[in-house]
C-alpha cells in the first residue's frame, strides 16, 4: 500500500488536478488508517469532481472510523443521490446509523432497500438484525442473524448477535452456547457489539 501511495504521488506531481488519483490515494491512506490525510484527498477529489460516488463513499467510511457519524451519513446521502440503487452504499448508511445510535427507522428502510436489490447479502442481514435488536424486535433480529449465518457461517458477529437475541427471547441455553462459541473464535466481538448496545 505504501508503494500505491508513492505511485499516486508521482501521478499527482505530473497532474495535481487528477481527481481519480486523489481519490485512490485517499483510499490507500484510509486502508492504512490515516483518515486525516484520506479525508483531505477525498475533499480535493470532490472539489474537482463532485459526482465521484466512490469518493463520497470512501470519505463516509473514513468519517465512520473517526466516529464522526453525522458527516458519514451526509456523505452516504450524497453518494446515494448519484447512485440510488447501490446496495452496498445503502447498507453502509444503515450500518453507520447503527453505530451512531440514531435514526433506526431510517436505518431499517436502508437495509430493506439494500436487501431488495441483493437479498442474499449476509453483511446486510447482519446490519438489519442489529437495527431490529435496537428496535426491540428480537424475533426479527434472531431471524436475520440466523439467515446471515446460513449464508456466511464464519461471521462471528452474527453468531454473537444471534446469541444475544436468543437470550432476550428466553432461549437461555442456545443463547449462551452461541455467545460462548462466538467469543472463543473472536475475543473482541463482545466489546464491538456492546459499543452499539447489542449485548446481553
């Protein structure tokens, strides 16, 4: 990835207004966890090309990782104005609202719209399950976590979420079994899910 940044630096020395190179360098910075420089590059790329869907989406993700959820939602909004049938972006906006802890009804609409386009996406099913959990619809949450696991059995987040949903429904033995298996596979899963209040 360092080599990629160097290559984009070289392209930008030749043409400082090369919007795609700015966006791609920003993406490389984001992958490295350097969200400040990533956002600066996305800002400049969007000044040069205000219709760059990927720049909006990747800046939204950078804001998400900085926990600047309102700006992340705003960038997902802009991306969806340009590409309203993009299932991945719809799921992204759904998920960032889960992390933010706000606008759950809107999050549910986003996940539903995404699943209308790509019904068998385990990540989106996981996102919708988290929304339903926060809306106290534990049966729906359990069903979506279960569906996510059928499609992607290795998703420890869905396994953990299913366990928590089962506990809320009184399925104590099954719930504890799911949670124990999930935490044995991924020691950080409980803390990640507690951060957005999917917890026993």
